[in-house]
C-alpha cells in the first residue's frame, strides 16, 4: 500500500469531527481557513460557530460594520485577518454577487488569501487538485522522506508543493489534503510524536535514521521585541472613563484601548505620574494615581512581548464624552485589556 492510501485510511479512522468538514460551501470553508491561520482548532472552533450564526452568508458579513467584526473576533488575535476577512466579504458580496472564485488562481487574488488558504478552499470546495502546504505538511513529508531542505526558504516551499502534488490522488485531492494536515496535527506532532504506534513506523526514514526530533529544518528564528505599555485609566467624579482607537498601523489596528504611555522599560509611579499630568491628561486636574495590578502583565504576541501595567488616574472634573464601565464591553479591545475590564480590576 502506498503513502497516500495508508494516510487516507488513517484519516478515515482517526479524523476529528469538525463543522467545516461537513460542507463544501466555500463561504464556510473560507471562514474556517482564515480563522485557523496561526490558531489552534480548539480555539478557533467557537469563533467559527459564532461567525456563522451572526453572519450566515457572505452578504451578512459584508453588511456588518468593521467594529462588529472586530468585536466578534476579539481574543482570536492577528486582527489583520479580521479586517481582511471583512474587506473580502464586501468584495465577494458586492463585486462577485456573493459567489466565491471557483479555482485556485482566482482565489489567490482575494485579500488575505495566500497559497495555503487558496489551495484549501479550491480542493475542499471545488475538488481542484492543488496541494496544501503548511507546517503540518512540511513536518510529515520532511520526516517521512528525510528531507533536510530549510523550510524557511521559498525554494523549499516549491519543493514540498511538487512532492505533495505527486503523492496526491488526482481523483480525490480534498481527502488527501485533509488527511496530511490531520496527520501532522494529531500524529506527527512537533515534539515527542508517538512513533511506535504510527502507521508509517516501518517506512519513515526519519524514524529509521533517528532524525525525527531534528526535522523539519528551519534556520530563520523570529526576533522578539520587548515593549512596555502603561495604560492610564482616567476616572472622573461620575465614575466615567475614556478610551481611544488605535489608528496607527501595527498591532491591534482599529481596536480600542485606554490612553497609552509607552516606555523603554518598566517604570514606577514617579515617571507615570509626571507623564499623566504633563503629556497624557494636561487639561485635567489629577487628584490621585495608583497601579491597578500587583505584577506586570506579560502578553506574548508572535513577534512582540508586551509588558503591561494598568494605572488608575482620578480627576475631580467631568470627562467630556466619558463612558461608563458597562459601556466599555461593547467595544472591540485587545483581549489583554478586555480581560482586565472583565475581571473588574479596573475598579482598583
């Protein structure tokens, strides 16, 4: 029995019951694929249900406001995915009459849809014989065939795509793509895979050569930047506060936050107090400042580690256009700020 047949047989016996596997509707498959970029299935699944309930069709998603979309996406991270999702929904609804492109090449032209996502939609919705190549596929193929090519290089992506295409049964590409991704997610996992029970344990070259732990090869390491955020929660005599929208490009674009004082290191009361009075809230009379959290909150993004401190700043004046705390929950926030509000640590 060849590689593909063994793989597909394993998949049919072990596959997870996932909602987007029960349909060929390109809208649902597109939604799931965008959500599962850089997100685990367990985390993404509730969001898939929430979006398909709130926006049953691409027209519903297109007609929503960006703020509604970002709010529903809150906590899933990588918010550019949500903004691109919304723009693509508007394009499909308004320019394509709600009909998704029906082939890989055309799908690639959609905003936020890369090679992997286009291949997934093309094969799952339209049964087009185009292979998906993601981290799972790199891992499975590099181990099985003992391929030491550096997966951070574009040439390697092409090499693995060609190999996957050769292995793929042309009469059923969708099931092959599902199978190899599922095998990488459940069996051929990054660390300490259970090789003795693997269906390929008598033919996997990495296992035979004791190279499972060193494959796939990836040379380029992501540089992580540390940033230091001080959020200043202004509270007036009515108990109202104010927030602002992050309009600059970068993390959390178009999400809301409290007024921010960014520093080059963790700072104390004196530095924050001076900034609050002179730079952040110069038009308000400040009567007290205190830190709301006992320890700095560390929020890890893929390329940045944010060291966050929250400070309560009280004024004896009334904030113009101030918001009460119950109103805050209706706005889309980065999850680290939303959790702070939710836990009512804001009442420090």
